[in-house]
């Protein structure tokens, strides 16, 4: 029996080692060679009052994958140099990337739609750098009437517009959300935390406005969800308000889950100041659907 166990261990050992490391990193060079990639820079100065930038990478494929390079509030660098050989087993190849991204795009789990699990790798003069904080989001791109369902993670440019202010008023009149006067609107950032009843059914993106920006049609969206995680980052919110332009991707947005994060019970350090706004100012930003727009011209 001991010989049999030893034989099995020897045979399985290499297999275990070969699958032990999860694929986490994506080469920007690979994305550029396989897909249409549009990238933009956002400034947080006006919306959040801090001198920080966010880099967006829109990857067009089966749907839209948005990589957002979020500021590093614990240091100065949003990229750190890495020896590519030390993470080679964690790099996606073309087939693995397509398969994994497609599965997340089709998933109904909000944890699959928005995640900090993946990172980007960029090359510069023979050196490699990995992202420090990268948010990855998956969106379907469609255009159909509001009478059809738009699941969470859908950019539907054909739906009828509904603003956050209009939804806030409708929410108070909906009997399914509790007694009148005791219904806390789930987007209200002035509260310690909020909860959207049956969020797994109700959370979704709403179109609020179609407008012209830089001579082209643009669509403003916002996300109907809550602040249910009161002891960590509400990653499920992702880019909770955003502007989408056909052929260009998401060209602006807000990241309240990240910039409004506060230390909770001492479990997670928030790092340096993430904003300088009052709760009322932040709430007005939400009601007015303010976003950061790309600094680049088209």
C-alpha cells in the first residue's frame, strides 16, 4: 500500500504543480494584437477634489470589457515593475483569456461581472510593469426597447431614459419596498449602508440621457444597486455612473465605491485622503449624475 501511495503521489505531483497557480494577469500587448482597444484618462479633481487619475481600457470583443486602473492610495505608483518570469504561470494566453472572459460575461453573478481579481501587464523598453489596483467589468452591448429585460451588466442604448431623481421618487411610492417614510433609497450615500431588497433581481444599469459630446452621440447610464457591504469595498457597484459612446466605449464615469471608501471597524486601511467632499456634496453628485470625462479629444 505504501508503494502504491508513493507511486500516485509521484505521478500526480507535476499535475498539481501545473494547475496550482491561478491565471491573473493579462498582457496589454496581447489585447492590442487581438482586439480593438480604446483607452482614456480621467481626472478626479473636480468630482472628488483630489489630484488622482484613472486610466480606462475598453476592450471590444464578444461584449465590452472595461479595465480601470484605479489610484494607489497606499503609495505613489499605479504600476510596479515585475520580473515577467516570476508570474509567467499566472499569465493568460489567448485561448484562456477568451474562455474566462466569455464565462464571466455570460454569468449572472455580480461577483463575476465586477472584480479586482485581474491585473494588466504593460511593457516598456524591455521592462514589464503590473497594475496595482485594476477593476475589471464585463458588459453586454445591446439596443432594444425597455419592455425587454436588461440584466445586470448590460449597456442598453435603446431603453427609455430614467434619471436617478426620477427613480428616487418612484422608489418611495413602491409598496414592495417597505412602509412609506421608512424606505431608504439604496443609492443614498449619506447613510452608513443601504440594502436593495432582492438586489440579485433588481440591480441593473439604467439609461438616463442621450446627449451630444464633442460632436458625437453619447449615452449617460447609472447603476441601480446599494451599499450593502459595510465592512469593505462595495466592488459590485463598479463604475456606478458612466458615459458610453458607440465605437469608443466608456469614456467617463464615477467610482464612488473606491473614492468614498472609509475605514470600517479598522479591518481595512483606506490610505491617504480619497476625497474632500461632504456627504451632502457627494449625494448631490449622485443625484446630478456627475462623472469624470476623458481628458483626451476624439
